[in-house]
C-alpha cells in the first residue's frame, strides 16, 4: 500500500492508517518519506498533523539530497522542526564525498535552530563513546557538537585525533571543516602532538595550545603557543635518525612534508640538548604527558 499526503509518503505491507487523524502505525520494514528523507524501521508511528514520527528496531534514515545516513535502534523525528534523534548504537555516515565518514555514538541528535529565519543553522550533537573513522582521519572523544554556522566540530572530554602517522590530544579539539574535509584544527589546553618515528622513537611536542592547517587531507603547518616542550629525532638524507633533540621554548612554528615533521622554527629564546642515538637517557626519551593511544584508534 502507498499513502500520499502532501510532502509525506508511506509505503507499507502491514499496518494501520487513520484518514481522519492522519496517523499511521506501520510494521514489517515500512518506509515513511518526508521531503528528501526516507525512514525505514521494523515498526513506525507517523503523525502527519504534528510532523512527529517514532521508529523502533534497525532504523535507517537516508537523506538523499545531503547524502548522509543515520542508523540506530530507536528514533524520534520532527519534520516541522527538522530535527532527528537516534539512540541505541547510533551511526551517522556522510557519503557525499566518495570516501565515506563514519561517526558512532550512543546517541546522535540533529536539530535545526531559528528555523524559517535568516539566522537559521543546524547542529549535530553526538554524545557518549564517540568514535569516528575515515581512511585519512580517525577520532575518539566523549561527546561532540558540529555547528553549521562556522562549520566547526568541537570534541569534548579526552578527545584524540589521528591523521596518518600523527596523533593529537588535548582537553578540547576544534575542527573547522571545508565541505567534509578538515581545513584547520585548534587543540586547546594540555595539547600533545606525537608522531611515530621508530620502534621506541616518537617526535613529541606539547604546549598550552596548538593550531594546525591541513592541505590535501594531510597536516601541513603547525603552531604551538605557551610552555612548549619538544622531543625531536632529526633525519639525514637517507632517513637515518641522527639523534634526539630536546628543547624548551615559548613558541614553535613547524611544517610537514610527505606527512612527516619537516622543519621546526623557534622564534623565541629556547634551551635545548642534543643526544646521539647511543647516548639518549631513558628518562628523557618521552615527555611527561606522552601517551601513544594506537590501541584505541578506530
């Protein structure tokens, strides 16, 4: 059976429809379409007059225009306010750029604020056990908010971000997006950059805050501000490690090449020590807050 009413469309092989109240109770993987969004679930309740829908069991919400997908076990939808709430192993997939971005959390909530006005914007809120994956970028945190006003995704509580061989850690991480790709990252408070160089060798930089610019989906430039501590393994032309350099400074500017640390510039007064590889003290090999979180990387 197909039911067509305004912008709402229903396809169902088992269910009930009240023509007076314009309410539907649908079973057996029925589909409700509102605008460009299709909702499929084991069971669905849809109220056209209030714009509210509720879904239970193996939910799939597909936005065919914006090319994103939401799945979960329970969903609550308001088509008039353009809001979506999904919980129970919630998963969001952005497939608009070819290489899909996956984001998992206990709960995902997408809401439109200041609707039907010049100041309208959208937010996506994901909370509890957030994990994100794409081939070039991975992340974990407790919760995050993406705001369409500045295309900024803010990660809260123990956020970690990985890009190829680099790891970024801080109290809070802000990612500014260009389309679906990262343009600029701001790591705030207790920031740590780490890059694996060998079995037990890691380039490490910490400071009060860090700023990173991405180009071609890779870290390109970095700036570290306040209380900068550096452990750096310089390479010769054949990529052999020459030793370990430790430096303390107030500010650092760095550039990357081929996804690796390439050049460090310290524009302020600094103090440092260089150790040949055979003379590196074990206690100085790692910064105090260094942790390599590869074992929880998505």
